[in-house]
C-alpha cells in the first residue's frame, strides 16, 4: 500500500519532530549568556565596593592622627601638648593615651544597680554624686577621668547600658619630682597650671583650647635650658643636706653667667607632678623664685661691688671696725670681730658687718637704693617661669635701713635673682635676665645691660676667691676648679624679733673663678648643727653642699679641672 503526503506539506514539515530540539538549544544558550553577565556584574559591584572600602581604609591609615574639630563642652577631647625636653633631648614631660568613664543618663535603666556594679571596680566612687549624675536629664556626664587599662577592662565586663569610655590624654613626667618646680604640672583637662607647662599654654596652646579647638597631633617638643644630669646632682645633694643638717627646706640653682640659662634649679620639699595634689601642701613652695628671703651676708658682695664701683672706695682702703655701731636703739656688731681697722678684702673675708656698714655710709642711701635696683635685686624678676615673687623693701629708706641692708637684713629678695645679680658681678658687669629656654651668648648679648665696670667685676672675683682660700667659704673648695664664694647666715624673724637660734643660710659661688662660667647658689632653711659640732652657720653647711654639687656636676658642664701645672686633665670621667 502506498502512502501519500497531505496536500501542501513539505518534506521539512513532514520532519517536524526535528524543529523543536533546535529551538530549545538556542534559548538555552541565550539564558546562559544572561546568567554569566549577571554574575560578572555582581562580582564587579562587589569588587568595586571592596576596592572603595580598601581605598578608604588606606586613606585613614595614611592620615595623621591629628584632627581639628569644634566640639561641645560635654564631648571635648583633650588637646595634645608638646613634649618638654631638657637641653640634651631627655624627656621631662609627655602625653600618654588613656580613657575616661562617662555615662549617658537617658540610657541608664537603673541608677542604683549601675552604681552598685561600678563600685565593685571603683570602690572609692562617690555614691551620692554619681547617683545625682545618673538620675539627671542630661545626655552626658563624666564619672571618672583617666582610668587604668585594668579598670576599663573590668568595667567593660560589667556590661552596664549607658556607660562608655572616651579616649583622652594624660600628662606623664618620667622624672617624677626631679624638676617639678620648673616643669610644673597640668590639671585634669591637661591644661598647664604651673611652671613651664603654664608658660607653654601662654604661648597660644591655651587660647586654642579655650575656643573649643583641640589638636590631636604630634607637636614639636619644647626644649628647656635644663641639663637633667646636673638637675639630678643638685636635687640629690640638697636632699642629703636637708637630712644631714635637719633643715626644714633647701634650694639651689646652677646658672650660666654668660647666657642667663638656668641649668638646674631645685627647691625642697618638692612634689611629684604625676600626683599634682601634693603641690597644694604649704611647704611645697618654689622657694627659689616664688619665695623671698633676707639673704644675709651674701648681700655684702653687692655692697662691696657698689662701693668699689662708685669710685668713692678703693680696693686698698681701710675702715674702722674697732667699735660697734649704735643707731636708733640698735647695736651693729661683728660675729667674730677683729676689733681693729680692716682693709676692704679683710672686711669681705671676715664678713664684717661694721666695715660693710661704713662702706655703705660712704656711698649714701639714695645711691645704695639706686645700685640695688640697677642690679635687679629690688624689682620683680622677668623670666618664663610664672611663679616669681616681688622683692620687699622699706617704704622709706632711713640710715638704719641702709646699714642693715648693707649686710643683708631689711630687704627680702628671691634666691634666683640673687644668683642673677651675682652673675653680673662675675661676668664683667653685664646683667642678663635668666631664662629656662636655651640661649646662645650672642642672643644674650643683645639685651645684656652693663651695670658695673669690668674692673669692679675683676676685683669681686678676687675677693670671692680669697674668701674660699682664707675665709668662711673654705669648705666649698674643690681641687682643680678654683671656687670663689660668699657665705650668708641670716637670722630669721620669730614672733616679730630676730632670733639668733633660727637661721637662713646661703652660699653664693662662682667657678672657675679665674674665668667664671657658672654661678651656684645654695640655701638651707633652719639647719641644725651636725652631731659633735656647735655651729650651724653657712660655712658649715651651705658651703660644703656647694662644693659637693660642683665636684659632681663640673664634668657634665664641660669644665675640666686644672691643677698645679695649670694644665687641664683630659679624659677625666665623672
């Protein structure tokens, strides 16, 4: 039987069963291409997203930590402070990072429970104050500033809602009390409130913080004139002297006579600036610049310089010291009187009150007052340190005032400015304001003021050396360094009257006296006689303390000892 095709049907149509598979294959290919495109687009989007994140993270990593932002008082971050370093780059003060605890009272569920849990980590927490803060309607309250890492970790473990931590900075003083009165300290907000810390704020840093701007970046260190090695020596010897002589206080300064730089200055008792609350104790006063004292016979150096510089007294002149001076109901006598006519060098060496008073009388009251003002002993000292006292003097200078002032009673000045005035006597007659910042000789020469003749300065150097060789300063001698100096033993006022049993001692020195480079001044307040000795005068305690300071610090200051043949010893270590 033969089959025939339907009318109008082609062979390809007859093979219709092959048409469908071809169409399905084409659709499958199209859908596959679309899927791959979507996957590629998705991968590309994720790649771009991660690339963007990577770029931003890289930017954050490369950016300086410093940011400047205006922020509200409640959120104020602590501004960075520049490091304070000594003249050799040793760190005296620096910032360290810490955290402080705060609360958001509107997020505190149960103030009582929060306080109870916080007290397990902070047992000294003030419960009443903290409850008042947590119950307030404010959005921010400080609870505890400057936590330790352990305290932060323990509080985090408590998981108290509404409690958080804010990064801050804390000032750290590696040397502790070593140079506390010079370096000063900051308050809880890292603002300088004493010493050079306060000075730095006064140079613009404080103004920045006052307007709500914080700078969280590394600042250039502020270099001070101090030599930390000499500072350590000075403080160590003063502490030993306080203990040895059972004194209530002691102080000292090492001053460069050509630049006015303070290389070291210490006042004991001092305090640890890492715990600045100690500075509030009344006996922690910076006696060297913020305390005024009658400097006793050290003033005879200035009276002698005044007399010689006036031209009315010559180095070879003599004065009658056989009898005491009686004036205004007072008797002026000598501690160990020679009861004879004395030359000017003898008056200085024997520390004669009578002879010094007669020299002052030759010069006259007004000229004496003018000279002491000119040399900087009667006006407030100008320097970077904020804690500087103003000297006291009689409102009206009478003859009795002139006499007592000539040997160091009746005028109270700061030990620092006594050292500064002494530097003028030693350096050729130029008065240079002291500084706690590095300064070159050329810079100092720009504002140095000639206050006495160079010849007077040379004569004073001779007298200072003679006093150490033959007089009350013998215990300050240091072999090889030719020390010159003048003792001062001042009676203190007790119940309105001078007491011969309570003394304020000082030794004013310079070395090496042939070509002086440094002034060293030591004060000892109310020393007692050493065991087995009967006297507690300056020659017995302040002078040997100066000698010990010079012996230990001369090498650090670059001064080489010179012995009999006049040659310095090279390579000597200290």
